[in-house]
C-alpha cells in the first residue's frame, strides 16, 4: 500500500507531474445505500476505484477495482461525471505527484461477498442520510452530491 | 509532428505500454456540418483533439486542441462517449505504444477563424452525408455514428 496526501485548491500543493486515467463507482444496494470503504492511509471514507491497467477498458478497470476493494462483483449502469480538476493534486510516498483524473460511474451488485481489502479498515453500505457524519475528502462528497442530484447529463469538470 | 500508426483489433499490434488521457470534439456549425481535419501523417480525416497537459481540465484540453488544430474557439456542450478499447493501439515514431483513451465531447463555435495547423493538410466543416466518402479511421467513424444516433446517455466503452 502506498501512502498518499491530497491537496485540493491548496496554494502549497506540489507541482503535479503525471495524469493517470482512472475511475470509481457509486454502487448502491436495494435500499439505496452506497458502497464505501474506509481508507487505511487517510482514515477517510471513499468510493472504490483505481487506475487503469494496460489491456482493460475503463469500465473493466472499475469493475476489477470494486472487486479487489470490496469483494463485490458489479455491473456498470451509468455515468455520474468526469473529474479532471487540476486543483486536486495527490502526492504519493514514492514521490509521484499526480493531477486528479477520475471518471465516476454508477453500478449495481451482481455477486460476490462484502469484504475489505488490505487498503481499507472497513467496507460497508452507507445510507445517504449518514454520509455527512463520516470523514470524507471533499472530492468524494462532490461526486456523491452529483449522484444525489440525479442529473440527466453527466458532470463535466 | 510525430508520425503514428493505428492498430485496431489487429493481432499483430505491438504491446501497449502507456495510457494517456485525452479528448476530442465533434463541433458542428449552424448547418449541422461537422468540423474535421485531414491528418498530414495518415491522410485520414479526423476529429480535432489531443491529450491533456498538466494544469488543465479535460475540457480545457479539448478547447485548446481545437483552437490549435482548426483556429476556432469552441465551448463544450455535451458528451458523446468514453472510448477506452484496449484493442486500439497507436504506435508512434518515437517508440511509444499507446492504448487508446479518448473522451469525445460535442461543441459549438464561439469565435476564431478556420485555419489548418501544420499537423493537417485540410480543415473544413463536412456535411454528415459526405462522411462515408472520406478516408477515415474506424474509431472516428464509431464516434461520429454515436453522435449521429443522438443517444440520451453517453457511450461507455
């Protein structure tokens, strides 16, 4: 596991040197609760997701990451938004400084069993009314807010 | 200008080693004609677009590339689709072998004057009925087809 630090609209953010394509999923259950994991590195609750491997599509990437991080198989059902704000910079312990590039999809569970990975300390479905009380990075709240708005067209930012 | 060769569902394609986030725009005029440029390297007609620079959003990238390649200022009006098929591989003269990652937007002209760049031999608005007769890579035809279908949700592939 690699440690990370998020900088968001922070004048002291280091200069990004990479952009890496990745995605996340907002996966809901029959009760409308949202699948979240609590990151071991930051203690924040976050959406499952990650960056693409060569040889897979972005959708396949998101399905794979959700499986690895939550134990659940999903199918992609739609698109919430494209998040490419250069004011969100992530510095990793290995020295990489990455500019955010995230595409957030919606998904539903098709199989598997809920279990956390070694990158998280907890994984669970959370009721939307309980989101505000959880520690969470502002960029994740933004995506959840766009999802809650049930936009007819994806957010492009 | 860097030369390139596209491989598409080709068993002889080289192994990709990079994924680079980029985008294109389908820009239409008042007559519904589509802005295309004829690539100097391949002779194919293509959509204006390119890959992201650090410090810009994907939308800003597409606006910049359209300006550089066609002389026109545009605004982004919507999303056609996300194209991340690993069976589309692009080999560049400098040795880079890139897996496709393209997000195609719609746009309209807000200013500027039509002029070609040094990467193209022609740039013009083309009537949809005339597209079939132009030499064009299959991946560009796919995006134009999705645009023509006026999908209510973006293509995710």
